[in-house]
C-alpha cells in the first residue's frame, strides 16, 4: 500500500513539474491566511497595450508603460498613459460581466490592481499568493516582478513570493485576467454557458513555514469490507502527506473525537500511513458525519473536516458503504440566476444546494467544470454526493498532445484540491465528446490518469445519445474505460415529442451501472399553454412525466440514477429565441428569478417516492 501511495505522489509531482507550476497548497482556509478579497481597481485593455508595445512585442519587466508597473507620479511633466484610480473599481471575488454593463459581452484582458501591507510573518515563514480561480489566463505581478502565469478558469493555483520582494507598506499587486476563448484550450471556443471573466474566487496570502505540508489525503481504506469492519467495530484509515520540499521531522495526525493521535516520520518529502480506528461513523447523505482532523508539522497545524465513506461499483450497482444507492441528482451551473453572476462562497452554495435538497436530491452534478471549493465543503456538510468535472467539452482538439496535457493538468488540479471531500464520489473527464478513435484515445488516457491519482472514486464521462423513439443501444467505446456508463439523453426535446418515450427501449453494451447524466426540456416560467406547445411550463412538465415513466418501465436493470439538466435557468449566448430564451437556457426547474416551475414538483415527487422506498427497505 505504501509503495503504491508513494508512486502516486511522484506521479502527481511529475505532472506539475512538467507544467513549470508550483504545486497547489490545499486547504488554505485551514491555515494562517490573510484575505485580499474586496475592492480592486481595473483597466480594460482590449488591445493588450499593457502587455505588448506598439510593435506587439512583450514589454520588458521595467517598462513604465507596462500595466504591472506603478505609473503614478507627482511630476506632471512625466509621460504616462495608464493608471489605477478609484472610479474604476471592481469587487473580488466576482465576475466582471455582472458588475458593469460595459463588461457584459467582453472577452479580452482586464488588469486588476490593489495594494496591501505585509502580513505578520515570523522568522522561518514564507508567504504564498493564492487564487481560487481566474478565468481564463492569469498573469500575476507583485511590485513590478512577475510571479507566474496560470491557465484554466476553474482551478486553484498559488505562487511563492520571493524573499525580499514584500514591502512593509503599499505592496503593488497586479493581475492580468484574460477570458478569450481559443481552439487549443480547455474548454474550447464553443460552449453552452456564459464566459464570465475575471478573478471569480477568493484571493489570499497564505503564511506557512519554510518546510510545510503542501498536500495530504486521509480516507477510509478503499480495500475495506464494510460488513466485516462494521461487525468488528474497527475500520482502517489510510493516507499520505507531501511536503513542499525535502524535509525531516514528524507529521502528526489527530482526530480528537476518536481519541486518536499518531506520529509518522517524513521520508524525503512524503510519508504514507495506515491505522485502525474504533467507533467510526461513516459519512452518508442520511448522516453526513464530518470529523475535525488536524495535521501538524514544523510548527504548523492544519485544521480539516473530513468524512469517511466507501463508494464503489459492484456489477451493475453503485454501492455506498456496502449498500446499493440510487443517485437522485440534479445538474448545476455555478451561477446565481437572480443576480446573473458567477456564484462563490458559502451563501451562494447554500442557495443552490438548498434547492437541490428541497428537490429530494442526494446527489448533484457540478457541471461542466470544477466549482468553488466552498460549494464542495457545503455539500460535505449537507450530505449531497457530488459529480465533479473538468471542461473537456464538445469540440476539443483531440489530435493535439498539447491540449491533452492541458486537460491532464486541470484534472490533476481538480483532484489535488478536493481529494479529501467525502461528498465527491465521481470524477468526470468530460461531456458530450463526439465519437472517434482519436477522441477515445484522448479521453481514455484521462480516465487512466484519474484512476492513478485517485483509485477510491468512480470515474466517468457524460456520453451522448441519439434520440430514437424505437431501439436505443448505448455502445460508445469510451464506456469500456469508465466505471459507470453516463448518458446525456433528451428524447422528447431535441428528438420527437415526450410521447416518443412511450415506445423507446434502451440497452447498454457494458455490464456497468447506467446513469442519466442529463435530460431535460425548456420551459419559460409563467408561460402556460397546451402541453404540446414547446417552451411552456406544461411541455416541460409533460416531458418529465414521460421520462419518468420510461425510467420506471423501459430502462435496463442497471439504471442507477440521474441528474437532469438543470436546476436553474442560466445565461447562454447560444440561446437566442427572442420570445422564450433571450440569451437564457430555460431548461432549469427554477426560473431566472428563483421561481419553481411545474416540472420541479414532478421530479421532487419522483425522488420522494424513491427515497421513501429506500427508507422502507432499510428499516
């Protein structure tokens, strides 16, 4: 076991090293940190004037025309063509699109700037600059020096602040955020969601010892036999910890509630461990038990909340803690519809996940990219299982090795940040990718990587279906590699009408659990008509009624759950029906103003029926 863990650690390190990126510091909220959220200044730069000179060559570091340098001067004779002033301010975290109408459709560079004083730092401590997410490309500068660059709009990153760069007062921090879409990026140019730009998640200074625990993992041993362990009253926990560099000393793992405190010797820059615990309560949707866990090393103690559970596939069943589980899910975009903005923080997470709980969900599919860390932690505490996904979406350049490396990097960053979250049961490597040999090779390599990085969770991808009122055979070759077969299916909306579901029959080429990762129809809240009229609430309601009958009467016995599309209406430039859409995808069960549509109650009743049956079975 220890050898396997160490191999995985080396594998993770090799990925980040290849990208010339610093490894992610996990759980920054459980460490000494200083928030840099709040009001920042900005410059809109559609021509990238602050980055390139008039010959379109990258400006040198000390160029006073570069927007990362402070141009303010009391000398009125000094030439300058940029600056950061109070009238041009923006809130962080937050997308720029929702904060000023000038940004609504903007795709390009925006320079963010703020000043801060040096935090309290003891001798032997270092300071890192941490970003929850910047969409899409971030260039980060401090006091005129470039700290680094990061690509990927939904994953976290950090940079070490070099010794001597921090001043006691008025440190000049600049971030160039660029949300332009490119054919060789992840995602590519074509998506079905709003391209919110900017610093969309928390920014903070993280203060750590010079030698510190960078990443760690603690979980129920994946090899645990739940029935046997439960009878004995003892479970085995396994894990590992990785330091930022070679170090010596002892790492302490403490779970006070279990009266457990263990010490382990660090080996080079990592250590793996395994130990038994008694009277462990397993995490589940019915009892989302979290334990206060402390990891200590070199005068730093990291506070964590971890739940312990086992998720696995057994034949055609998904099994949680030794019992078959049906995933009563809903898909969610990271958007607050009433305010037309990216969601962030616990308040927003409670709104979105609270709606899911009201729907009688035990699971959410967080599409189509890794969501805010606070959302995952809130799912932990609410008892909602999570599908987490990287934005390998639609028309990725599957022939490109460089694009594959970008996908692998985002997958690695997602898993690194959230590997200790009990709620996450599924890592997804993509959505609706068109079948071809080169695509299957691309996607299967991501599945292989995900399993190397984390063998304790289910690996999947959302496949695409045809819309046949007759026989439907699911045989996408990617299903050979994933742990469950997940399908996006819209019979009755993109193909035929809802009554087409009455004759449809479904078979699956793989003896694995079958999951409907998307299904849905559009319906505009308040528009009432005969059920045959598209975009009416009645059509959407009818769609769900017929889909549910199809699930109950004509689906294979491997059917293990669904996450319909979608919880709430969301913005999309693709949706341009001038009467019923106006730039909104209206497949939501909840409207853009937070009102529940008729279909909400249809799905809610279906899930209650399943939930009640499960409770009766388990009595």
